[in-house]
C-alpha cells in the first residue's frame, strides 16, 4: 500500500455499517470528499515515542487519518534521548502501518546540560522495544566488515525540517507532542523558513509564543496549546 492517501477511490472503512464507529468514518469520508485538495493539512510530528504509550497511540491515529485522506503525514522527528533508538522504533511502527516511505529523523536529546539525569539516557526511555533492532530497515550489512551490521542512515530533525519547510511546497503544520528543543533551534537558526508554517500545535505546558515568530504578510502563523 502506498503511503499516499490521495486516490481516486475512497479508502475502505474498517467497520461494518452496524458497528458504532462506522458512522464516524462515513462523516470523515464526506468531509474529505467535500474539501479542496489544497486544504488537506500537511503535518510534521515531533514525538518522544517509546517513552510511554500515548505517543504510539497518536502515531496510529495519525496514520489512520493519513490513510483516510484527512491529513498528509510529511514526516516525523523522534526526539528526547535516546533519540536515535526512538527513531528506529518509529520507523518500524510506520512500516507496520504500511507507511514505510514517511520520513523519520533523529531529533535533539531534549535534556539540559545541567539536568542531573542527562547521563542516564534510559531514565526517560521506558518501553525499550528492540524486537526489530536488526531488521533490514534499521540495519544493513557493513560493506567493509563481513557479517557485521551497521545502522541504516537517518537524517537529523533539522535536515528534515529544511526539506519540508519550502515556500514552493504546501504549508506545513507542526505537531509538537514532546520536547520543544528541536523546533526552538529550528526557528532560531532558520527564521525565513517559518513563512510556510501555518500552525504550531503543542501539548499542555509547552511555551509556544506566536508573537515571537517573524511576521510575514503572506502567512499567518497560529499557535495552539492542545491536551
């Protein structure tokens, strides 16, 4: 199955007409059918998946919204140390959800230098699922050393954001459900790249300040605080 939800056919509804959730899918399908293609939200997600189960559920939900054509998942940034391990787990989850082509990047550690737990990388890393650690999408053979596996390359969060935030591409919505270190560094080092952003959505407790972002006549930047 392609990672793109745009198709001439309506995505299948995974419930029978007599099941409760079927009606919600029907409403969603009607909403998508009656909307202009350019109005589909294009989303990049910052997540500390594998910390607990809430972010995993969010990824599954977003994948289903993508499949139904309600949103376009442009990419994910896995942050909070150990960010690389989280990214590999996230890449596995997306593959299992039939979204192997959605880009996954490695974000920042999300831990301050003076944090007493900064040298305990597993303290915030509860699930530690290594079932697919050596799967082909996470590991490859080392061309220099026989029988040795090395990590598949992953871009950094900053690299991914620079490719996604492009004035020539549709506007980007940034969904923040983890540390704000990545988006903070990106906004500071790439102020001109903010113009194609239409919305910053973050979790409760996140200090999003839209008034601090550069003004631009062609793009209104909105910041939400969501639960």
